[in-house]
C-alpha cells in the first residue's frame, strides 16, 4: 500500500496489491484522472495517458495551445464554466451571481491512517497501517474558495474512499448548490450499468443495461435512500458475470437524497458521479465556514460481480459496522407483529415468548403498539412511554423482566422520527413537524415528520428513549421509519437556509443514533424503514443489521436478498420465517423453504407460534438449532451468488468459511417442472485440494469436482419433492486434504 507523489510530473499514484488510481495536476492547475483499475507497478511518469489534440469547437486553456481541452480530458473533480461541458461535480454561486470557479492545485498532504468525517458515517481504521490517505487542496485564486479532495486506500481491500470538503476562505458568502462526493472519468463506454431498483416489498431488484451516449442514472428525492433506488451503481464489462470480468462499484455512505449517474460523451468517455441529490439542496457558506460531503466507497474487481460484492461485504462488515455487535453472533429472535399486530395483551406476549424459548429462540421483540394511545396507526407516535396499562399492566419494565426471567433477551420497537396528530407530543408542540406554516402538511400512514434539523426536537426524543431504555433490561431496538419526506420546511430557519433542511435532517438522525449508541453500547440496533426503504451504508454505521423487506414471502425474499447481496453482507440482513398464506403476496410455501431462505441472513421468526402443528414445532426447533450451529459461518464467510432468480426458474447461492473447511449451499426452485431435466450446480470458493462431505452423507467429494463437475441436485432432496416453491440446503465439511500423489489415473 502506498501513495506516492512525483514532483517532476506532478502525479499521484494510490495503490495496493490489487488496485491503482493515478491522478495528475493538469496544465490549468485542476486535477485529472489518468487511470483507475487493476494494480500496475509504480513509475515516475505516466503522462502519456493524458491524451490531447485539436478538436472542433473545443475550448482550450491557452491561446494556440491545442493539446489540452477540459472538455476532452478525464477530469477528477470537474467544474462548470471552464470548458468542460459535461456534468460538473459541484456548483457554487457567488454573491455577484457568478458560478465561475477554477479550482487549482495548491498543496497536498499524505498521511498514515484515516481521519473521521465530522458528523457523518464513514469507513474507519483500527490501526494507522491499515490505510493511507491523501488530501489535495484546490483553490479559486480570485475568491479564495477552497476545496479539499480526500482519498483513503486500504492495504488489504480493493477499496478506495472519496469525499470532499469545501471551505470558504474568502470575504463573501457563497452558496453550495451541488456537492457530489466523487466523480470518475473512465476512458471508454464498453460497460453495462448495474443498479438496485424496486419499490416497497420488492426492494433491490438487479437491473442491468448497456451504457448509451448521454446521461443515465438513478436518484432518490424522497428524503431517505428509498426502496426505489439504492445508493449504489456498478459498471461491468459486457462479458463480465458473477465469476469473471472487470467490475467497478460505487456506493454512497449516506441515508438521504442521493444521485448516481453516468454520462457518456461524444468521445465515448464515461463520467460516473455520486453524492447528495442537488434538487432542494442549497447550503450557504459564510467566510471561514466549511461543508463536508458524505463518503463514496469505490471497489474494483477483476473477478466479476461476486468479487466486487465480497469486497463490499468484508469492508462494510469489518470497517463500517462498529461496536460490540460487529463481530458478535446475533440472537435468534421472535417478533410478535404478524401474530398480534398492535392489539395484544400481556398474556399473549408472554405466551409467544414462552413458546419461542421452548423452541430455542433467544430474543423476544415487542413491536408497534406498546406506547401512548396506540391501538392502530392513527395515534400515539411521539409518546414513547406506556399509558395503556390494559395491554401492559406493569409497563415496559414489568414485561421486560418477565421475559428475561424466562432466559430470553427483550427488544422493543420505536419510530422516533414521526408523530401522529393524535398524540401528546403534537398537542404540545404542533410546530415541531416539517411544514410551511401557511400550508396543510401532507400525511402518509397518518403520520407527520418531526423536524430533526432542530436540536431541541432530537433532544426531546433522546430523553424519552433514554428513559425507556434505562428503565428495563432492553437489549435490542428496532428503529422504524414508515414514510417518505415531504413539506421539507423548518419554521426556525431563515428563507435562505431552507435548502439545508433535508441534509440537516439526516445529520439529526445520525446524531440521535450516536448519542443512544454511546449511552447504550450493549444494545443491538436494527434499522427499518417500511422494511428496506433505508437499507444503506450510512445506517449500517449505527445499526449493524437492517430489516431487509416487509415482504417475508420466501420466493420473493430470494430475489430481495440476492439483490441486496450485491453490496451488503449477510450479517446486515434481517431475515425471518413468517406465517402463510403470506401477508404480502398470499403465497403458501413450506416451512422448510421459508427456513431455507431466512437462514442466509440474521435468522428469526415472525408468526404465531401457538398455531404451529406438532410436526411444525419440531421442524422449527431443528431450524433454530441448525441456524445456531452455522451462524458464525453465515456472518463471516465469503458469499457467492451461483444462479440468479432474475434469470431462470432456479436460483442458488453459497457461503464458504475463510479456511475453506465449511460451506453452506442454498438452492431454490420457483415452479415445479414436469419430467424435469437433470440439475447440476457448480459450486464456488472451495479448496480444490480438500475432501468434502455432505451433512449426513458418508461419501466424499473433491473440492475440484464440486466446483467444475458440479453437485447433482436431486428433486427428492428438495422440499416439496422439487415441486413449486421447493428448496434445499446442503452443509459441506472438510477435515481432510486430497492426497494427489496416490490418486489412480
């Protein structure tokens, strides 16, 4: 790992054993990108990679110097009005109305380690030697407006992080109207763009399309990262697939409005950009004030989409998630929501908890309905204290103590960012919601959005939550957020500050999380937003797992979890076995299949255990025991996608331990096939020199044959005998190496 600056050529080389990233100070003082990709050996002069020459209608930086034109150069952080007519990375308006800025190289700093970003989630290091960082300071000499480009490269990951800080060192106020975290120009357009798109209950569908001239991209203007478009895109070579080929990933560590786009220009260069969505964003900077952008995490893989995903899984699991729950095995939970909804009694809750304990479950989660006047979604939000003692005669402390006395942990649901009009909070502080005073706010799910850009609001919610969490043995919090943001107006802000609200809201959410985590470091936080509408890296910094989707149908979950795995590790995916007919799609799947899907995530249950038959109880007990036996492998192993549910009737994935001694394979069939052809599944990631045994099978199989010849999938080995919605899970274990010297030829 190294960052080297060559003074004679004014070039920066950021590299480790896997990737290289080359920058150069250009003739106009701005920064250009010479190369990003697979590691190349360092040398002092790569200037031949800066192409140039005369082109019609091009703008040049010097008269009669026709080599360098910003329009046809791979710019590192492009501006507007200086001859580059493609999309800029930033936009600043000065007091005289001009947007003209020329950010030119002033200095740089190279240092060991990685510094925190003020108030924002970001990757971190535990030792300085894990990463090296570069800061390049650019300045507009006329206005003294300053930009600091920030980079960090990790020693053991094909990962580069980028962010930018703006500092107003001039004497006049300026307005930031566009601040993207990263802009990368690639030299050609022979790629396909990969995005994760969907909607409520069908989040993160894998969408792939070829690049075309012009702008293509995804956005969220919903106030949160959204179920519709995850803050991630990738570009892959057209021949790349899960196992081979070049892939570049771009992931934004942010939970608010975002933009990810690719512009292909007339010379077939591809400009990839991501950051805060500029619509509705305007941040005034007074002299000496600064603004820090969110962090973008870039991954390069020459081993296909799986290689990209595995890099994200490892870095996010090890250097984004924090705290005691980063490496700790997660408890298997039972949640009461699908069993009771908000209408429950103390007795019902205890019966579900006792049944869960008998089946081996470790955590009971009391969902919506425990607080205020809350029997449906029309009242109570904001009143985070017990007033309905008909439900809980002894309050939260009483029910928590009863459940922990069973030998289970106790968890609780909150939705701290929202309020109902029918609540004590709203009656006392109607001005605490986001809304212009002269307009009627737009409701969603009968709730309104608290103005988390205001410290007094987050302070109040913190005090309520702190009182509850300190009053009882609570070890888990499910943090929900069940609507998109509208009416983004704060009554406390001046007119010129209203463009700050959406970003300040997210900073308020982050700040509340941070305070609660510091106060209660032993609590496991799980984020939720109507399921997976805020499943993003920013949330993982505070909550190490997220509710993947409100859709718990097993076959839909195969698609959702498959798409989610493009960026996020299995340790971040809440995955539960729920009741049938499924509440979202009405499908009836076997208990085996529901368990076989949920196993590849943070395992739990969400149904009325009292309705299980005796045979179902025994099966659930087996599933819980199996999940406990393999949860370390599921949390820390290397995940491979084998067959896509978006491309055929069958889908498959697997996870392999770091020492390659263990593997867990999941296979899923949507529809039964009459007179079905033979099915052979090629595995991945095994040690070709090891002997593997299937669980319960005396025969052994070489790692090489399982990966190259494949594993035969017998329909009778699948649940439902290979019919509709069938599945199978195979555990492979190896404690022997193949003696290749004694193999008969």
